[in-house]
C-alpha cells in the first residue's frame, strides 16, 4: 500500500483510514496511472479468514488498498483508538468510479456472477452510465483451466476498471494471482454488487445501513449464510479480548 495512505492494522490487515471521498479520489488517480492496482473491500469475515489462512493474509498485504467495507471493522478501529474515517462500501465506491469514468471516458470490464445476471448488469450499466465504454463482460463460471483465456480477453480489452464478482473467497485471490498479467489500472472484487445492479438482489434499506445492520438484513434474506456470519461475533470477541494486540501483528 502506498506510503501516502494512512492505515490501521486490524490483526495484520492494513485498512485505509481515508474517507469515502478521499478513497474515490485516490482510486481515480490509480485508474489513470497505467499501472495495475488491486483494491480489496474487506469486512470482519475476511479478516478472520486471513487469520485462519496464511495465504489469504499474504494476499491482503500485497493489495494496493484495503478499504473498510464492514461496520465491524469501523467499530474495531475505533475501539482500539485508531479510528478510520468511516465505512467505504464497495458498491458505493464502484458507482462513484463509474460516475467519474463517464467524464473521463474510462473503459470497464465486468467479470462474474451468472451468465444471465452479467448480461443484465451490463445492460443496466450502459443505461445508467452511457458515457462509460463497456469493453467486455463474462460470467464467473469458469475453471482454472480457462483462466489464461479469460486473462487474455481482459488484457486485449484494455479496461481502466475491472470489477470481479465471484465471491470473496474466489475473486480477490484470482485478482491477486493474475494482476500482473491483467495489467488493469484498477481491479476490484465487488461481491454481490453486480447482482444488485442487475436487480437480482437487494441492498439493505437505508435504516439498516444507518444502524450498521446490513449484515443482519442479509442474514434475514439468506438464512443459509448463518455459518459464515458466525465469524462476526468471533471477530468482536477477539478484538475485545486482545485489544492491546489488535494492531501489533
């Protein structure tokens, strides 16, 4: 991560302390730099996964920018006395970049989700951001044997922004593995954001967002996520129990 970005380490994961507006400014500079950058929008579940899997931790430390896309991360940073400016929601950062990209003539590639959903998301993007040049899209259902084919297609398209929606367990490691070959100025995992753009999923109502309960809304809509959500109380208990050591890894 660049030296100009103030960070707070949460169990070894370096989170940016920049505000949402300053984050957008920084990523916009990256988009026009001509050099590849990986942006990770991380939450407590991803921090716990990094603690349990050294490979995930190493990947996150190699990222160019990690933003706090989770109320739990914002709380933890404040609890240990090194607060971040606030939550930087991945879906909001994506839309802000698309708004800025319209004025700059940026090229965009979408990768991930199902074949039908990615087509709808592509159409919605073109309708909502007519100034953007959508240079390609592809669903996320491909195996490792097709990675080079996909990488080649993206390289040939030469986007400024690559949004990857293959789930946190897959999208960020995939970007990390191929970012040098992809050579896209901004590569960002966006999880379910393309499903929301396509109208196949709903974001939490504003009340839930304001109360920092987006995770609870998702659990209500998708009860099958409860096992994954167990990482949230585990994270909170770990922060409280190890307050003095949270920033020392």
